[in-house]
C-alpha cells in the first residue's frame, strides 16, 4: 500500500462533495511519514485552496486537546483529584442529585447530564429582551454555567454513558476555579506555550469586541452557515453554545493547524512512554485507559477508544488506541504502543452542516493511512 491510494481517495472525496478539503498528517515514531493538503479551505463565496498551515475550528477536539490536557496538568500539580466531587469547587452544582458527580464522571461522560442543551437560544432571548451585547460575553458564559448547575440529570452518576457537551462545559468552569485563570489563558500557559505552539488557541470574542479585533480569514478553513450570525463562518467558533459563551468553553472553541495538533500528540505519546517531563507517565496512562465505570462504554478520560464495530478509526487501531472526533470534520487517533498518530482535519460542514458523507469516508481513509504506514492487519 502506498500514499498514492490515500491521495486518490481524497481527490475522489473532494470531487464527490464529501468534503471541501482536508489536511492529513500521519506519524510513526519520530518521523512524519506523510503530510498533505487537499481541496479547498473555502468554496464560498469564492474558492481558496487548502494549505498545510490552514487553521481549523477543532470543535470537540477541544475536549481532549485543551480541557482534558489541562485537567491532566492540574492532577499532576496535586490541585485536582479525579474522584473528588466537582461540587467542592462549584457549590451550586449539587441540586437535583448531582452532588455525587466527580471529575472522573465528567471526563468519562458518565455524569448523567444530558448530551446537549440549546443554551444559546436562552442567551439570545435575554439579549432580545434588552440586555445589550449579552451574546458572546463573559456574563453570558456565567449564565450558561448557572443553567447547567440547575440541570436535572438524566441518570445517576456512574450508571450510563452519555456523550455530553455539558460535562466539558463544567470541566472548563472547574479548571478556571482551580487554576485561577480563564481557560484559554490556562491552556496557553500550561500547554500551548511550553510546547512551542503559536497558532493554537481560543478566540475570545468578548475581548475581540472590546479591542475591535477580527480574524484573518485567509488563515482559516471556513465552516458552515450560522443561522444566528447569518453568514458562513471563518475564524469564528462554529458551535452555537461556545459562541454564546464568548468563544472560550471546555467543549468547543479551540483552533489549530494540523502540525500543532501533531506536536501535542508527540508530547502526549512521549509522556505515555515515560520519555517526557510535560506530564507524568502515570497520569497520561490513566487518562488513556478505557474507564470501567459503565459496562460497554468506550470512553477513557477525555478521550474515546475504538468501538468494537464500525469505529471512525477504521479497522486497524487496537482497543488500546485513543482518539476523538469534532463536529466540523476533525479527528485525531493515536496508537501509543506503536507511536502512531493520524491527524485528519476537514471542514466537512462548509458550506452546509447537513453533509454527513464523512461518516463512511473517515474510517476508510484511516484504514488506507494505517496500511500505508505498514500498520494494517
């Protein structure tokens, strides 16, 4: 198997409209075995080619790469204990039987909280009611946190696996309380700057409003048409709840190019192997081990593992692999024992979010890449 077949698969996918464009980085050990940019970072209003350094809205890759890694850092510092109750730091969380929710429950998606709520609609209603500039403000973010604190869970903690944005919104809030810093600044200081990352980060919309800052569109892969903002987005967070919260949230809001995601993967794999001072080996291994609280769950702590059948990772990653997907069309999969990582970034939601063709394409391209790496069955 050669990389020509991978390139042909991308060409066909772009021609058929599966994705507008993509960037792929495949690593084995110390070497990047392949990297390529395909198609378009933007098709509308006028086409623009994809580049290797294009910055993507990572959507839910925010969960493992920012929020879970920040949690690892706090565990390493002894400031956060996985089996500690979250209510110790967020006292209002304990209502409706949520007092027993621990950080482990949030990270493993078994807190019992709902998968999603349209908090942005409530924020928009308050703004329409006369509260000027409430949308995308820090006050709106605090409002969303209060709404989650009042949520009735759908199950007791530790009983059911429900993949939930609410879990990671709360984790973002708790990290800010424990780390005494806003989530975006904490991640810069503890993760991104130590790893030498220059293009990875959140875009604080509240700060941008005050300073009249605008994203440089040429840097970014465009995402979908937002019915709230009434335009195709480019350099603004696509997730409506993260937008309502000002662009800085534990579940979504992170932007990065593929090379810097690869850099994070390299350091986490090195820490897993005990070859890095970035994080202790014991902590990374615990976060990357499938949680046993809920029978049949594929979740580790902040990371997913391959499902037994029809995994988005394809057929060649082992049950010990870890990864995650993002709604915008992003993904990362890591096979720590082999030192393999595959970063696949697409903007499949551009220009329309209802394009679901990536569901079949993603495992297929992972299979082709793993076979080209010599890691097939």
